C-alpha cells in the first residue's frame, strides 16, 4: 500500500524523518523480527473502527518510519535518491502541532460489494468530523484520492484541532460520520485519547 505522492499544501511537518535514521535492507531484516510485534501493538492502540467498514489508523513518527522501512523491504529500494523520495512522501503523514493524521481504510469483503459501496460513498470527505470540547473539526482529505465516480478504498486525512479541543481533550472525543449512506460515531476511550494526545501536543 503506497502513500500519496503529495498530501496537503501545508508547511513541512515537525520532526520529519531523516535518511540517517533509515536502515539499509540487510540491517532492517536483522532487527525486523524483534521490531515487528512492537509495531503491530502500537498500530493496534492507534486503530479506531467506526461502524462496520471504516478503520482509522492514526499515524505518528514511529508508524511512518516503520512504513518506510517496510516499503524499502518489499520494493527492494536501495538507491539513496529513491529512499529520499520515499522519506519525503511519507513525511507528509507525520502530524504537526495541533494535528492528528490518519490513514482511512474503507473495507468491504468482496470486490463487487466494494465497487458498489465506494460509489455510494462519494462525498465522504465532507462528512467526517472529530468532536471534542464541544466543537467539531472536519477531516481534511487528500483530494487526489477521490475520483469523480468513486472513492479509493484508502484515504489520507488530517484533523486540525482548535485550542479549545486540545485543552478539553481529556474530557472526551469522538469520530462522527454523517454521510447519507454511512452514519456512525465512535467515542475514543481514555487510553486512545492518551495515545493520540502526544501527536498534537
């Protein structure tokens, strides 16, 4: 699964990953067996299911670095220029101060069902919200993942939190989807809020 070539026209993210932090494929293979269970556990803590078919995986610096290493391993990327390109691409997924960043997976069991539902869900980019502190923040999507006739099953989005939402984060937060063909909401648990609070702080 690849990430978009460019995300939103924003400033460069804070604490971006540098090439000096990326291991070559041989070094990565040597540590992967130990690293992978820890990363799976981290992603599990950052995965939020909303309804039956939408899964939000909230990205941070660790998940992005891991994804870079996995892409290098899978695609056998070894040239420094190609590695730099992957790093630049994935760095766009690291949330900046005041942001949460997520990969959104739209999941249906069969290709036939997926084809029908991805057409029905056009406009989803205008119907996802993060609610906290009595305020709603809209999800900001990468528009290139949204076609004229159907969505891509993988979307990349960010929430830009208001000062009030950040101040009152511990009081409760939830993801709300109010699309005509998909209505659901999911409160974040205390442990999920604690996990994500470090992203926007």
